[in-house]
C-alpha cells in the first residue's frame, strides 16, 4: 500500500474527541428534551456540538455554518457555555457531534412524557 493510499484512508477516519465525556450518564428529563431539540435543529443551520454536565444538570450546544471556526473551537464554546450553567465542581463534556453521540460509556435517556 502506498503512502498516498494510507493518507487517503486515514483522512476519512473520525477520531474521538479528547473532550468527550466518559462513564455512565443518566440524562434528566430536561436534558433529554434539550438533546431532542438539539437534534431537531432550529431550521437555521445544522447542529455541530452538544455539551452536557456530568450530572446532566446543565447543557449547551453550538450551531454554526461555514466560517465559524474549527471543530475544537465549537467544542470549547459549547463546553464554556455549559460550565456557566452548572456548579464549579461539575465538569461539562462533549456528548454529541452532529447527530452522533460520542460519550464513552453507557447513556440512559429519560423517557419523555407525551401530552394528550
């Protein structure tokens, strides 16, 4: 295999974020609802990064388009906003990139109640 074909193969790989959370997490009903809203989008642009506090007490997401920085900058912005909404002793971590959950560990969503 040539260097060029190896480079082309590696270019298609997605590496895990060093900012992704790990360990078991139970999303509260409000956090589950927020993640559903994030996945559904605002109609303005595509979701990029969803950050959540390790105890699911706070969350934040970043939407953007072309010219709005790099993936790591998006992560930083979502994490920083999440941190402003939780206690100082609780860390916010990346939960999802786009529509894909990147949290490293078991994830439990709380079933949302439907209204009739």
